C-alpha cells in the first residue's frame, strides 16, 4: 500500500438513487442528505461525485476508478440473496440496475491501483447481521460470502461494510 500525504488523497463518492426503487419495496435514497454527510466526513479530501440520477452506473464507477482513487465511498441499496451479494445501482436512464457483487469485485480487481479504503454504505454488504451467531442459528457462508470480505480478498487493504439493514 503506497501512502500519500493527506493533501493528495482523492475520494470517489457514488450515490445510487434509482427512480424506481419502490418496485423493489425499497425507500428512495436522499441524495442531498447523503452528499452533505459525505462532504462533511471527507473534509478537505478532493472528491469526485457520481450522484445525479443516471450517473451511479457500474461502468461509470469502474471508469472513474481507473483514474486512481484512495477512497471509494458507495451508497446504494444492497442485499444478500442466496449467499450472493447484490447492489442496486443505476442504469444510464436512472432506473435500477441490479448488479451482482462479483461484477464490482471483478472491476476493482482489474485495477492497476485499487482504492485503499472502500466504504460500503449498503445494506448487508458485510452480511445479514446474524452471521456471528454460533451453533444451529449460524448460516454457512454468511458474512464471508458478502461483498466486503470479497473486496478484501482481491487486495483492497481496508473495507468498511454494513451488517444487516441500515
């Protein structure tokens, strides 16, 4: 991991708020609130934002990451379905694009320089929250099949992901 001075750090902020999430029984993401919180948290770190509807696509995200970012901050609905992580990103027209987590992991793995920190503000990106239980209630694959651990496996040094629904 190559360290840079704080004044050289760069963050890519991606906020997916598809216009049709109600058809999946999901609440709309308040882009303005999420952007304000992200800007406050990142402070003076230079940021690029993919937030207006239709920009938070997998292709746009991957294209931007090729320019080299230290931080990827991704806000999106997510789910762990049959042990597979899914993200609800956007298509270019602003509708929901259900993206298999492996597709994002593959795009990041292909990068010459991976982000040093990935923040997944996405439901179940670290599992469903009951994965730490031991005994009969524990599910095989649980948290380890989620998106966060998969990013760590392909060389992202630090991943912050969410358990359960947020």
